[in-house]
C-alpha cells in the first residue's frame, strides 16, 4: 500500500514538472497585445542581405527583431527593410510584412515615411493591414456584456477588469504604389472598383461574403483583381 502511494506521488510530481516546463513556440505568440512572436522567419534588408531566425514584431514601435543562434538580437526599422516573412511551425503558415512609403493617413500630405504593413494578398490591387488597440474597462458592465465583448475581440486577459481589443485597419495599395485608407471598407472598396462594382457586388451576394471578416475581404479584392 505504501509503495503504491509512493509511486502515485512520484507520478503526480513528474506530471507537474512536465507541465511547468516551458514549451517551444510553434505558432505565433503574443506576449503583449501589440507584440507578436514567431519561431522562424526571414528579414530582407534594403542592403540586399537576408537574416534568418525567430521573429518578433513590435507593432506599436514599428520595429522587427531577429534572434540569432548566439542569443543576440538584431532590430530593424522599416527604413532598413524591404520586407520580412514570419512563419509558424509546423503548419508552415507564413505572414508577409512589407515596408511601404505612407503619409500616415494624413490626406493631402506630401510627407511619407517607411511603414510596415501586413500584406494579405497578391495582385494589382493589394490589400494591406495595420492594427489599432483599445484598452476597455468592462468592470461596470454586466457579465453577459463582458462575455460577449471578450468573445468578439481578438485578445482578452481572463480575471481582469480590462479588455484589450485588436482592430484591423485595412488599406489598398494601388498599382502605382499609392495607399488608400478603407475607413468604410464596403463603401471605399466599391468606389475603387468603379465600373466593376456591380459584378463584385453580385459575387459578394451569391457567396454571402462579409466586409467584416478578413479572409472574406481578401476574397472580394482577389475577385476584383481577376476581372482586370
């Protein structure tokens, strides 16, 4: 009996140790709402050099870093980068970010600076995205409201009275490199679509697509590109 208790105790301790050991990062990970980490990737510099390794993207600071084999990191601003690709493992899903000249959303401004955008598709009209963050107090709301809000957001910290929300901000890069802000995704897209708008609307209606779901917005822009 004593031997059985001893064995069970050892087994429990072993399981606890295994559970507490750090797990290797396989997919993307967010240590903070505006920071993403991937286990592998590459950064292609304006100098022509390419650096490989685990990628960390600091979205608010607009900085990407690469972890080297010796444990050191190299950090790069958009002015030094052509593009970088972050990759999940073992799925192999890749995320592409490009450094593009942007007027920071200020209409009629001639000042532009290199800025990272996530590229969501390929084609003459390229759908690109950045993120916006809000820190919302849900302590005075009902539990049902907090539950619904949490499940409609991209990130929620359990046990807190604050909820971090991530909102995708969409843009379209035109063939000439100009970046158009999609403040109202549906309205602004169809303004860009011009005389192809009716065909695209028919496509959206037949497939019951939404202008609020990223993968469906990608499908809409890709269909428009197929008409060109």
